C-alpha cells in the first residue's frame, strides 16, 4: 500500500478477485494453471516489440550463447524437447517415471569457452531460440488459453515495459499459486526469463519475491528440512550417484567455475560441525556417517510407501498431514499402517487423532500415537528467516503453558537420550550418534535445568568457528577444506562474528536498505547479484536507480548495500576461461553462483522438464492444450492406484476448474483453534459464480458438495461476482470453483478439507504437489456419511499398483533413479 | 484534548486485524461460529462483544472485464458523537464523556436498562452479560457453549446485563498507548490521534484522492445532522448507505418536542372523546 501511495502501479493476476485485487490498480482474471501461457505471452510481446533491455540482456544473460545442433525445441517436436526417447526412457525400478535425457540441452564449447554470438543473430543462440520458442504465445493465444481479456493482457505488457529499463524497475511477487503445480518450477523460470529480458534482476525495485506460506519457510529450507539437502543448499549424498566417498561426492558437486568452486570448504566445515574432533582428514571427515539417499524420499512418495507398509515410525512436528496435504484420506489411512507416530504440536491436530475419524472404528487401529505438546513461538527463543533471507531473533515472551516444551527441547533431549542409549557401543554403525557434537547446554541456570538448549550456541555453531581456538569465523570466505574450520550452515556465516554478537538481534533501522536491521544471508547482503545494478563499465544504469557502483578512485565497489562481487575486481577485468572459480568470470559478469556468471535465459541440465518453460495443461484440465499436441508435462510424476485416482484430461464428469488457497484469517490449519480468528471464517466454504450457482440451484450460504475422482467434500457456498466467468478456446465458458484449504475436523471452525479432493501428482524437479489447477463437479446439498461397519476403509492396494519407492524400501532394491543430478539446490 | 479515530476506507485491506486486536485487548469473547454467506463478513455488525467490525461491500459483476468492479472494505466503530444519544438516554449517569472527550460506559454504574441501545443512531451500543473474568484463557467447547448462552439476547433482557461498546481503549490511552485496533492496522487505514489534527490530515487526504479522480469525502467531519461531528469519522468513496451508515443520523432527543406535542394533543383528544362518550351515555 505504501508503494502504491508513492505512485507504484500494482497489477494483480489471479483466478479470483481477492482483497489484493480490490486494492490493485489493475486486476486481470486468469484460468488457474495457465500462468506460463500468460507470462510466455508477455515474453513474446517484449521480444516482438523490441521492448527488452538490450544492453542488460547482451552483457548479463546467456542470450548470446550458442546451443549444439543436437538440441531440438518444442517448436520442432510439438511440445517436447529433444531427449525424450521413443518409446520414452523409463527407470527399471520405477515404471511410471519418464525422464528426459538432458545431454542435448548444452552449449557449444571451444575448449573451456562457451561459443557465443554477441550480435544475437545466430539461429542457435539462446536469444533466437527463445524468440522462436515463444512466438506462438500471441495475445490471441493468451486470451483463448487463459481467458484473460486481451485488452487487459496488453495493458499488463505495456505497464511492464514502461516500468523497466534504465530509469525504472518492476518486481514480481508470487506465492503458492505459482509453486504448487506439476510445472511449478517452470512458472518461476518464466518470470525469471521475463525479468532478465527487462533488466529487473539484481537492481533495486526489481526481482522476483517468493511470498512464503509460513513465517520460517525460508529458514527451514536454508538449514535443510528437505530430504535431498544438507544445510546451505549442499546436496545430500546419494547411493545412486557414485559418491560413497568424500572425493566422489566433491567431484560431483564442485563446479569448476563460479562460486561453487568452494563446495569442499563448506562440506568439510559442515562435517567438522557435525562430528567435531572425530572428523579428521584421514577418515574423510566422517563423510561416511552421512545417510545416503536412495530415491525420492520426499513427502508424497513416502506417503505411498507408508500406506504400503514400508514405513514403521513417523515424526510429525508442527505439521498436519491428515488435514492439509493432498489426498488427505490416503495420508490418514497410511498412518494406520504405522507402528508408532509422534505428533508434536500446540493443539491436538487431525493428524494426532487420525484414528478417530469418520468411517473408522478406532478399535481397529493399531498405531501407537504419542502427542507431545509444543510451546508456541512466543514461548521460546528462536530465529525466523523471512523471504528476503533475513534472520531475526525473537526472545521468549512468556513461559510455555502446562507441560509444553519447545521443539528444540524435544530434539535436543532426544539426541541426548539416544547418545546415552548407545554409550559404550563399539559397533561401527553407532559411531554417527556417539560422535555427533551435541553440546548446547543453556547459559541460563533455570533453562538448563529444564533441559532447554541454547539457541545462541546453536547459532554460533551454524556461523562457524576455528577448530583450533574456538573463535568465531567472520564470514564464509574464512572457511577452509582442511578441517581447520567448522560451520553448520555456511550461508549464515557472519551472523555471529564473535561470541558476544548476534546480528540477528540487531535492530538499527534507518533509510534505504537498513543494513543494521537483522542479518540477511549471504554476508548481510540485501539484494543478491547487485553487481547488475551497475552497467558493464561499473556506472549506475541511472541516477534514479543507483545502488552499487565501481568507485575508480578507491578501486572498489561501493554503494547502498554489501556488493555481491569481489570487492576490488574492476569492471574491465577480463575473464580467464582456463582459470577456476570466479576468475573464469569477467569484471562484468554479475551472476557469481552461475558457472558462466550470466543470468540464465536458458538452463542446461538443472531442470528435469525442459531448458525453457512450456505451457502444458494441468494433469486434470477442462481443455485440450491449444499450443501443442503434448497435453501435460511429459515428465511429471503420477501414481495410478485405486487410492489415488485421477480425473483425467477433459473429462465431462468433472467440467469445472477447481483451485485451492488459504485465506487471510488463517495461517495453515492451526489457527482455526483460535476463537477470535475462527469467528471471522467459521466454516469450510467454496466460492462460485452466480451463473453456475443458478444452474446448479445452489443458494448463497447453502451446503454444496464438491466431487472429484478422489472423493467428495461438503462446504458452504459463497456465491459471488468475484469469481469471474471466463471464455477460452473458441468461446467455451469456464466456471472456476475456489476452496480454501484451511479447514478440518477439529478447532472452532470445522469443515471438510480440500485435501480430500486432490490426487497426488508431482513436479519432477522438487517434488511439489499439484494443488492449484484441478477439475471437479459440484451439486447442491450435503454428502453422504461413511459408516465404518458397512463400508470400512480398504487399506490394501494390489501388489501391481504399489509404488516402487515402497517396494524398494521393503526389499532393499535400488536401481536407476531420476536423481542422477542434483536439482533443486 | 479530544482524541478519536480517522478511518480511511480506501486503504483498508480487509484483514480484520483490528477486530481481533480489539477483542484480544478488551478480552471480549467470540460471537459464535455462524457462516453468513455475506461476502467475507461473518461477524455481521458491531455488538456488545464486537467493538470493531469490518464490513465488506461487494459491487462486482462476474464478467471478466468488469470495469466498475469494487470491493469496499470499511472498519466500523463507535462514533463517539459530539451529541451522543446513548449518553442523553442514560438514566444512571453511567455513560460519560471522559478526559479524552470519548464517550465511555462505566460498567460498574450501568444498571443494564438498555435505553442507550435504542438511543444510538448508529446501532453501536449493546448489552452483554456482566462478566469480570477474562473469558478466553481456557477456551474449549464447554465454556464456549456457556458463553453463547450468556450472550444470547433473550437471556440478557433484564438480567443484570451491562451496556458495552468501544472505549477507545481508555485504559491504553491513560498510559500513552495507541488503541489496539489502530496499533494493529497494517496499512494505517485506522489512524488514532488528536481530533483536530486528524481532521486536518483527513481533508488533505480527501483532496489528494479527489485529484486522482476518486469521489472521496469525509463522513462525520462536516457536522452530520443532530449528532454533531463524530470523534470517529470515516473517509468514504460511496454513499453512506453503501457502508450501512445512516445518511443523516438523527439524535432521538431531537424528536422529543414533536413527540411531546403529539402526546399532549392525543391526550387532549382522548379526554374530549371520553367526555363526549360519557355525555352520550347519559
């Protein structure tokens, strides 16, 4: 609102007219699941009308790089890239997994240099390929795919172009409406390409902002709650990648050029932080203690494996899968197959009481459930990392209620108990537990007595220290690969530069970027790749957008922020392609983390489903793909089982678009336990347009039942003109139905959960589920109840339908797997 | 010194943080969990237990290019009128004007007669059960049901209820704090301050918005009818009725002279009629 008051133009593109739309300058409706077509349309308009920032594109992106002649685009193969063999390559152990062979998505090289054409004219240069690739995303096509009125689409194009360039910048903000798709990663990629073309990356007021779903999602990712990551975006070792030794691992994950040449320093320091004195050069710093992943152990495949009996125990900390995941009944049924489950939460959740639900006789459930009451955020010390990578410390404001304890207490005490149980063991397999550094005793007597660990000590370890003296390192540039330093999360290095300083606590405000407020990783830098805020010669692109520039007199980069560039590397420093690390980049290559120092309009092997984004229809769609023969993402993951049925494409039984979202009043599924919030949105509901409501004889406020192949839910109907009637294709009318996902059986605001409508399917890059673009049907009235006596839930799935992950876990057979390359790091 | 609220509806984002902050600070219970079907407004109106209320006014067509589409949001509150109907009607002196010039109900003096309820031209004041304990500490279904019973209007009639409405966070003001709703408002749609300064700021805002072509005006800052200026006034962009506000709020007492005259006339007429009837009977 402040930006708007200062003259910014706010554009909101959304399937629903929301509170944000009401405050925006321009609202554009869109059919859920078609954002790549929309953004692709903008890219095409920018390229066709020559509205891109040419100097920026030439100097700072890989637009001029030339592809090998083996690369074939979707233009050549009707919606597919080269590398998808006919018949498609599938994995031995996972028959449902189709994969691209990505070796043809490469740049042509001459020795160590990438071939390029600075004039951008070569037919196989990235720029020309991009131009050709997006040429069919015309305004007419955007209108007929997305249902967005053409005039509004063109208004967006013009606004973006007018607000980009030397003098101005445009920012994108997105949330889970972009990520939770079978092509989720490619949604963000499309925005990234557009922002690079417009010159809006690494410059103030530009960028792409991820608005996270929870307060500390960024921190959770940074310090690695994902199964395939170690802290600081280091890949988890994999049994499938020939990296059973430290040398093998480092060979796979150390890049010859760019910042990732430093991988060994971060990995060895991490191992030293994990295993302390036990980690020595001679024993590979205990690298073999680390677990090796043997497949996709993310949430979705694990749920299937659990349902098939391959998972015995389950820790659920601050999450509520029985209510908030997709195919929630599958999750609940899967929990019946567990031997034990530990649920740690501030409220009794649907997960903790999954055994007490409709259609189930609790006496038949054998799972032993432990419910551990958890302290809320106000009742414990901790750090939140928000979406701009800023660490902010928060102190405990009051004592935890009753028997509740902090999550840190639980994990710390669990570790201590495990160590005690294994004490004295000489068995080699027990060494990882015995040698784990686990000394976070609280400085405060009272807290120590209660068993609370010291958050300060944990942060100091994450920051890193010299192993000889115990002194803190001042930043990750001090980390070494010889065991002389330890650091639990290299990207946070610098947050505790000495034993008495914690910059996450600093609260010095001020104008501009407020470097004294909190600590933003890396190195307290607020804007990453900010070298791009100056032109190739090191001068600001304009006075108005001045941010970081080269000061020739002092021979240093300077400006409002911490420069994201070697501080004394002059703009005219030539690249040395034969050198390693960032010496291979010139003084005008801003993107240090990349191999070539350039912003990636085209990615090589990083993504599973294509080097350039493509509009595919969602798995469940109301229309054929109007752009290509290929209907949906050819390499998405799906599980065809009786407990996970799909609606299929263009199924007349499910003629309406279904989308899900959260509402402002709730944070996830837990805040419905707060009466002051629950009274604001007291019941599960759906939002439908007045025309559909009339057709289906659903009155405002009445009950309605929404159905998919997975199941049915009953919700109250909110009939509103905020849900727009869209026309797609040659004028076919599309009705969209919106369902907030926040509800469940418990709390003050009850209701069915949208998770009971949605089958599991998955993006191939980072295993995110599809929850935003689906299909459904709707009718007036309530759904029938399920009776445990007459209609018990069938837990068993026939052997041939079971998923390979579950089988592999049960029988210990691992073969080929998509994760031969690290992806989401 | 007179303090009050300036609520600028053009920057209200409808988050309802004001409603929640008000209930939390003033330890007011929830009003129950009924789905209204009225846009995103499930708390309905101001009441004895809802002292801030955000209304949602949908003015939209389902057509994709709806050029006239608007979703108005407005955080309503007690107006703290210059001539307060509730205060005039109060027979016990429980409703006073405090040192901040805010209209304040003293719960310990209120006898629950309810005259103020019908005398408020805005329908703000309401009766609630007299409860001294904070009621949200151990919330569960049982206490909730009890509360529902307590707060139901039938249970309250003549049973020792007490008039309740926004206190303008008198307790917070006394120690120099901003009222809870204004503090919680993330966009400064609710501004608290000295009334003269707020009016000045508000007129500048109106001018600025009018320059941008918005039909902005102030409600309650131009001596609206007999209630006088409002110490909680609003910047609106549609007619007052669209926000469920009376176009011309009327102080009930202004109708009293006419009422007395008609009562006297009626009495006189009835007397005459009675005399005539008796005369006829003879």
